[in-house]
């Protein structure tokens, strides 16, 4: 069997299936489009779900692809097993209602065994099939497979939630006796048990049923269009054709690992750390290139976790400084022929990775500071598992480091409680995608529905006829319940192009129905989802279609504003700005765009002002249907992710010209007002602006600044409490701040409130600092109240006393001064907090061990404590034990 590089395998795969009439489909982005059920594209079929469920009819029914994928559900196995990766490429061939099982099996066998292609000896191939799938068994035998190499398994049935499903057939490669030291691999393989000799390289799914919850598998209905969905992991094929033990030894990984070895200056003997880093950097590079970014939630959190795991493993290898950004180029060099766009994006990716590495190193320091705060504020020497989880979740602070730090101070933390919160997070992640990953059930009734239905622009009500009623996957003649209906003509816009659907009423002579939404059927008709309020809907009923006009007007204002916003950005910021997505409803507009620079507040203010000026000119909005070539000549902008026909609809607003099928105002004066209220970076040079129009703009601005105002109110309350405490203690402080409460009118008010909050935070922090400085100075200048408690304990001077509601930091400073005065000496403060808890501050520069004293005292008070021989702290939840504690401490001193 000849050696093949990863590019050789790609080229052969595409060549074979294109010869068989398949259309090559470029890999989709790792970020799913219009699919909230997934964080990442995680299978070759994922971007093609719209074809399999019948919601879109493909141009070609035979497709072939090599799809980028990310899966992180078994991240702990990366580097442990030979074939686990978070990022991988899935080769696949697909049939959408064209060929089926016979041809799929024939193609698989020919591609694998023909000397023209991969040339594998058929004796090295084994297959598994579904228990009852005699058709698959017979076809495998017909094409040349040894019947003894065919294994029937109950598990060979592909099914994820409701929707298309069916039996599958997996193909395995025999790696030889070298991987079967016990000689039992074949028997294990036949029992579907783990072994290393027979490795799965390809799975053919024969999608022929619609699964439904609660219905037994043998009662599933046949699909109207049977499909083929296959998947073959490129990394595994590289392992086979390059004759190596694991995926990490293939040409996909070795250049990356070699560079890590060079950076670490160590000897590589297959350590897990190198494999984890090499795997994770591949996932990070491709995810960032496709528009993901490092964040604290969603897919951004996944990326952050991958990078932080890598940095931690790098530390094990001795890599203390940022290094991940240095191996980005290795990924690009390996993959540039298959994905040329990586070359252009490499500098940006390197910068993002370096910044995130630096941030993580700072975050580790911040996590340590937070941990010290928790220790200082702990009354009982115990840090909750929830707080430890927050340290992990917020700062990436490993539990092991938290526990090690606490143990040094004699504190504890529950691993069980930490694990509980970790499990809660995992369960929430699972629930967020539960039953969403499945494809929608394929609707034969909609696929076959081809009656003509006209969408009419510019009207808010019209007369129409009912031409179809859909209920429970079939067309019916009449309906007395909620259902879906199609009309011969409608003015209800169906959700598309980022614009939500219309709502309103459809009223006939014998019925009244509320339209909840509208969507496009596979053949283009607008289908109305209705809630029947009264009567019965019949085929051919005459009816009146009535939009919610006020809602539509707001949507139109927001949609036209999206066009104006894009034009404003191009005029004010850069003419290279391109739309990356949008969303429009009756309350807001959202616009995503690409820009390689930094969006500053000043730029946003200019953009907002430009847009407002454009709106105020009362520009007439015009639309025209024209050939796409003419539209391009006019400079009409198009969204890269949309597919356009030969004739297109062009929307003109002044000098703004765009291809658009949405609804718009007739004149910009209808927009009334426009305000930007949010702008955020989505990573990889993608920004998102959110704005509002009309009366909603003021509401959106107020909702945006409200958290700033709320926080300022809290700060002012805190400042007032500090001033009250200072007054009672005879400490004089000056503080005078008022916050602005005027109504917001534009983005500049958001900037003002944000800056005002920063100013108030700074002033309150300075006030608090000044208060503690003066209070500490006051206490240090009045040490007599403490000196009165000095006693001689068997030759050792010491202070053992109770205080109330003192600041622990001040007590530390006071104790430090007192032991220096006594020198040698010992200080023990029992600081009672409120009614129940107590903190202990222990300082010693004599033979008495402060750590032991704090630990014993804390145990009596129902808590934990400890520290060094010279300084320790602790506490407990039972302040009633203070007298007993003080007595115990004095006894210890007397017997020292």
C-alpha cells in the first residue's frame, strides 16, 4: 500500500466522487449558520442538514466535501488515546434523494480497493452492518467483500433525536498482528469491544426513515426521499496510509510537535503534553480564522479553555512565557494548500493568541489575588466549593492550585462541592442542545407542494384564497384547529435575510385566524403558521389578509436603517467594511461587519451622526428588479452567504445600493430617530453594532445606561456608609459627588455614563482607601488601649484580647507594631464580627508558634485556621466560644 500525504488523500477523494457526478462543496465555517442548537459544526453532514430535512432543494443531488469539525465532549482523551482530536476533518459523500444503498456500497468498495485510487487489499477490509440489514450484507458480498468479514451489530443504526435516520455500515481496516499481541482482536471486534487492530475508517449511513419520539423503530415511516450520508476521518486515513501508530505521528501533526519540542528544548518520547498542545492549536487557529473569538461564554469559552489547557501543559514542559502564538504558523504551513485563506489571516490569529496568552498569565495572578481575599474574609478557615468553582470558571484557576494554596494556610475546600458545580455546568451545557442537534423531520408534503403563491410588496392588507392547509404532515381539505396554510397571494413577509416574519390576521367568511409567523417552503411559497380563533378553514376559502401594520412599519424602519448604517460605516470608517450578518425585528436592528482596525467611541459617534443626517434628508427609498450583472455594474452590495438568481431586487437609499428581498420604508423620514446603543468585537476582525429607531431608540438607550446608573447608586450608598462610620469614629472625610440623570438621546450618553461610572468608582475607592489610612493612623496613634492588655506570660510579653468589628488589615498592622514594641512579644486578637462569627489575628516574634495557636483557636470556634510561626489567621462561626478561646491561648502562653 503506497504512502499518501494528507493532500494526496484529499485530492484522491475529490477526484473519485467528482468522476461519479458529485458536486464539490467547500468546507463550511466551523461556526454554524442559522443553527442555535450547536456551538460548532461537528460532523460533515451538519452544514447540509437543510438538504436532508427538505427545507432547501440542492442544485445537485450528489455532493462531496471535506468538512472542518470541532468536538470537545471528550477533551480529556486528547493525547491519551491515539485517535482523539478536538479539531478534525470529515470526508463525506452525500446523496439527497438520488442513489442509495447499492451505489453507496459499490462506491466505497471501489474507492478503497481500486489501484487507480487507494488500492487497499480487500482482505484488509472488514465491515459492520445493522442486524436486520440483509440488503447491505448481500450488496457487500456482490461487490467482493468476504462474507466472513461482515459483522452484524445492533448498534449499527444511526439516529439522533427526531428526523432522518437509518441503518449504517462501518468500514474497518486491519492493521495487522502487530496490534493484536493477545490474538483476541477479531473476537473483540465481533463483540463490538475496544481493540487496536481493526480501526474504523468510514461510515455509510443509509438514511431511509423518519424517527419520532415514542414510536418503536420498526414502525418508523419511510422517508419520501432516501439519502446517503457518509463520514471518513481524514486523520485516521493519514495514519493508515502513512503507516504510523497514531494520528499524532502523521504529516498533519509532526511539524507542529517538532516546533514545540524545539521551543521546550526537551526530548520527545510521546508525552501527552505535546499532543494536547498540537491538537488544541489546530482547533484554535481554524476557529479564529472562521470568526470565533475568546470569550467567557459559548464557543468563545471553549476556545479559551483550549488555550488555557495548552498553556498549563506548556508550563509542565518548562514553557513559562507565551509560546502558542509561535506555533500558529506551523498549522498554517501544514494546511495552507487545502485552506489558502489561512495565509491571509495568520497575522491576526497570531496577535489574538498572543494577547489571550498574556491575559491568561495575568488572570492567573488575578486568581491568586482573589484567593487571598477569600482567605482574609473567611470566618471559619473554609472556602466553599462554589467559590473554588468561580475561581476556575472566571480565572481558569485549577482546583489543584486552589487546594495547594489553602493547605499551606491550614484552610480547606470541598472537592465534592466543587465537582457538584462543575457537573451543574456540564448538565446545563447538555440541556442547551438537547434534542436540537437532530435534523427536522423531512416533510414530503412541503417538498411535493408546488402550487403557485405570490408575495406582494407594499401592501398591508389584501384579498386572497386558501390554496393549501397543512396539518400533521399532510394536506387536508378543512381544519378546525391550529395549522399551516398557503394562500394564492399574501403580503406576509416570510422570515429570511435576517428580517423576521410578519404577524397579523387572516379572516374569511367562516373563520378568523391569527398569523404567528411565516416561513418559506422548499419551493418558495410563503407558509403561514396560524392559531385558529374562530370557525373552520376550508380549501378555496376567500379571505382578507391583514398585517400588523404598526409592527411592520417598525421592522421596515429598522431594515432600512441597517442599509443606512452599512453605508455610514463605509463612508466614515472604511470603504472596505463588509456585512457579515444582520438581524431585524420590530424592536432593534443588529449589524455584523468586518473591519481590521479598532472601532473607537469617536468613530461610532461619527457613524451615528452620519446616519442621523442621512435619515433627516427625507430620502425616497426605491426598489427595482434587474439582472444581477446590471446590479453589480451599479455597485450593489451583496451578502457573501446568500445565493442569488439571475434576476435580483435592488434597494436604493440615496447612494446606498444593495441586493435585498426585505421590506423597507418609502422615505427615510419614517425612521424618525436612530441611535446606536451597543458595539462589541466578535473576534477575528468582526464587530457587531446594535441600534434602534423611532421611540424605541430612547428606551434602548435608557436600558443600556441603567446598569451604569444602578451601580453608581450602589457606590454612593457605600460612600455614605463609609462617611457615617468615619463620623462616628471622629474621622473627618470630604466627599461630594452627584450623578447625571438626564434622558439619553444618543450613543454619546452611553459613553458619558460609562465614564461617569468609572469616575465614581475611582472616587469611592479613593474614599475607602483614605478612610482606612486615617483609621489605621488613628489606631496606631492610640496604642495605649492595646498596651493596657500586655501581660507577662512566663517571661514572654503578650496581648490576648477581644475586639469588635475591627478591620482585619488594620489589626494586622497594629499587631505588627505591638510585637516590635514588646520585642520579643506575642499578640492574639479575637475580632468578633456581628453576632455570630469571629476572626483571629495572631502575630509572634518570640518562641510561640502563631500558626498552631490560630489552628487550635479556630477549631474551638468551629472553623479552620493556620499560617506561619510568625503570622497566622483563622476564625469560626461560633463567637460564643471567644472567652474559652482566650483562656486557652493564655494557658498555652503560660506553659510555653
